[in-house]
C-alpha cells in the first residue's frame, strides 16, 4: 500500500517528537532571520562609513553575586581605541563581553561625521552559524522522523490482522 508524502509528513508532524522538532525548527528560523535583519541594517547604516582597525587597550572586570544560582559571576568587557584625524576614540563592542581572551585588533566601520558611532565588522556572523547549525541538526531529525513514520505505516499496512 502506497502512502502519499503529504500523509506521511502530516503523521510525522502530529507525533510528539515532530511537534518539538517543528517548534525548534521555527525557533532556529527566527534566530537566523533576526541575525540577517541585524546584518542588513548594519550594512545599510554603514554604507558611507570608513574602515579602520582598533587596538586593544584594556578591559574591565565586574563580579556580581547571582542569588538564583548562588554563585559569583564575572564579566569582562574589552576596550579598544582607534584614531581619526589625530583624535583617539574608544570602542567597546557588546559581543566581547563575557570572555577574557580579547583580540589584539578589531576591525570596525565608523561614521566619518561622528566617529563615536561605529559598527564592528562581522559581529553577527557567529549568530548565523549557530542558527544554521541548529537548522541542519533539526532537518536531519525531521528527515529521520519522516523515514521512521513511513516505515511504520508500511509495516502496519502490510501486517494487518
């Protein structure tokens, strides 16, 4: 007995695992879309910006007590400096927080009319890679669930009592 692909897919999705995979799949899609939108907006905003390299200047360390986990958490924030027209500006991009291993240089794009406005280059690519990794794993899981459901349907169709 042959089953249509649509019928097998719908039975797979109705399965409790299928619902979980589909939910995670949509969450991964939202993660990727948010990263792509941020990249697009940053690139659109920085069309007229100039590129430069900021040098690592130092870092600050903050330790706070987390009453929920009942432990101390330490957060590191890196500071970078770059020069425009002989004047030094500071940069402290958010994605350097939480890690004490800072790059010695950081490529940034700055607004020539106001160098205090800057965008780190490539800051959203990590988010896209994470989202794509989640997506690939979930596609494999969905495909596995589809194949399993197809085999189960074929077995029950041929072994009816």
